[in-house]
């Protein structure tokens, strides 16, 4: 049995100890197990930086805790809200998508194993081969093609709509830096 645990990262005001990975081998079959050990986080005292968290177990997307400085311009506030909304939309989409994927995969595997057991009897495999799973993966992608295209279109639209506010925020910050720099001389 091989066991590998990640080390805890000591970051000021936060500590993460994410995953423990173990694998065992029995009768030529390898079983892998991943479990969460500990995830601790405290809010940053300095809210000038965004924080990126560990991947969400349902969506596999890393959640972002957006910085909330006290003084924001209108463009900075609008930009932060648009980024947060886009991140939440993305999180929800992939959580639902992955839930649907694993549910359909489980149904496919159970159905196919039952078919093989009725065809072959006791010699039926306990696990489907990669070639048999390709049938599921292709079917799933074909079935969800329109949804993926709609997601891609909206993803591009949301990100393109972020460009102008990002540009405005960058120019405001540049002006602020230049103004403050000149006034210190």
C-alpha cells in the first residue's frame, strides 16, 4: 500500500492541508482513494488581494474570494461585481454538469455490466474497459453538444464584456499611481 499525503502550506492568515492519496493493489486490481484531510482558512486582514481556494469537490473549479477594499470607484465596483457574477455562474454550471455526468456514467456502467453478466455469466468483468467507456463518453458529449456550445458562447460573451471595465479600472489605477507619485516629489 502506497500512501502519499500533501504537506500543509503555512501561508500568513491561512493554512491548507488538502488531500491524502492512497492506493492499494489486490488481485491485480488497483484501488485509489483520495480524501480531504483539513482545510482551514481565515479571512484576509488585508483585503487588497483576491484569494484562490482549493478546488470545489462538485465543480472542480477553484473558488475565488474577491478582494473588498474599502474605497472603490464606480468602475472598480462594477468590474468586481461582474467578475464575481461570472465566477459564480461558471461554478454553478460546472457543478451541475459534473453531477449530471457522474449520474449518467453510473447508470451506463450499471446497465452495461448487467448486460455483460447476462451475456457471459460469471466470467463477466467487474469493471468496464476503456473501449467500452469510450461509447459512454462520446454519447455524453454528443448529447450535450448544444449545451456546451451555449456555455462557450456565454463564457466568451461574459469575458469580452469584462474587457472594457478592466481597461477603465486599469487606467483609473494608473492615473491614481501617477498622481500620487507626482504629488510626493
